[in-house]
């Protein structure tokens, strides 16, 4: 209609009547073929998992973590200029692994420094840490981790597990594993099919950020400079993952329909 001018309230009511909402474009999932996912879940997945109890089905996934990151927002008065130091971009990689029933394996941390000064005079016997120049997951690191887990499973009543993984090149190792059977998720379906990608890693990062903020507040109260070493990060990673609830993990497996809802 020529000359028509609408108010903001009219636009709001129009969007409400027609169920129009504002959302982000998800580039990762737009190419996913839903029929392929459904076929895999209904036809292939039951055959892959039929020999395994829920407690023996695991998913592993890596995530990058800016372990020294500090908040980039705060409360302030309108007239106050808000400034601070440049945010740290020091990054490590964390390998998470959890079962369909909520069992969590100790995370593997991958950093850049092989012999960090913070490791001096520390008990490193139970430390799961590896390194390379880019702090990335590599096939050699992943191979070492799985071989160690395979040996652990043999000692644990010959336990056999099914491990769900994304199709990353670093995950393709040639060694024959006795106790672990690897199943690679379909390409371009990670956002839909990977349980840890649903809410587990996001929940962990929220808890880690809470720990780092608590450390920052403690340093400020003591008039000290905030310092987070790799050793500090490892401790906070372990404690943050411990706080991720079994219910959260179980629900994420159910959300992707790999586990039936009870």
C-alpha cells in the first residue's frame, strides 16, 4: 500500500501473529541431510551397539580452551570509561571422554610447553598432559592415549567399550586396539550426533570460567597479580569437569537419540 507507515508495535504484533522470530544462521548444520542421520540412527546404530551395554558406550571430543581468559564485560557507571588489559589468547586443547551413563574419564590436556616451570617440584604421576608447538591434538598423542586406555581396560576385567568419534584425521590410528572399538560419526553431522558437543563441553567451560573468576577475585582481594599457570589450569579443568553432572551427560546422549530416553 503506497504511503503505508507502520509503528514498532505493529511490527511486533505482526511477528507475533505469524510466529516470526530472530535467530542466528547455523552454517555447520545447514548442509546436514536429516534423512541420512535418521537412517544411521535407525538402521546402522542399533547394529553397531547391540553387543554393548550403555555403560560401555563412550564419546570422546576435543575442545580448545583459552585457559587464562578473563571477563570482557563488567558493571560500570554510564560516565565511567571501562578499560583493561588485552585478553589472553594462550590456548590449550582438552580431550573429553564420557560414557552414556555419565562416567567421565580424566581429561587429557595438550599444551605448547613440554617442561613448563610450573611442573617443577610437582607430583606428575597422575598428570595427563602432552605437548606440541601448536597445542593441537595429533595422531601420535591420540594413539598414545588410546593404547594406555586399552591396557587399562584389559586390567579392568577385560572390559570392552565402543568409542564414538568425529571423523578428524588425528583420530584415525592404525594400531589394533583389543578392548576399544572405534566408530566414526558421519561427516557433517557432528553438531547433530556428537553427545559431548550438545551441552557437556559448554557446561564445563562455564564452570571453568567461574573457577577462573574466583581466582581473579582472590588475587584482587590480596592485591596480587592474577597468574594462571598450566598447572593451575589443569587443576581447574579437573574440578570443573567433576562438577558436570551425570544427568547432563546422560541427557546429551539422549538428545542426539543415541540413547533412548528412560
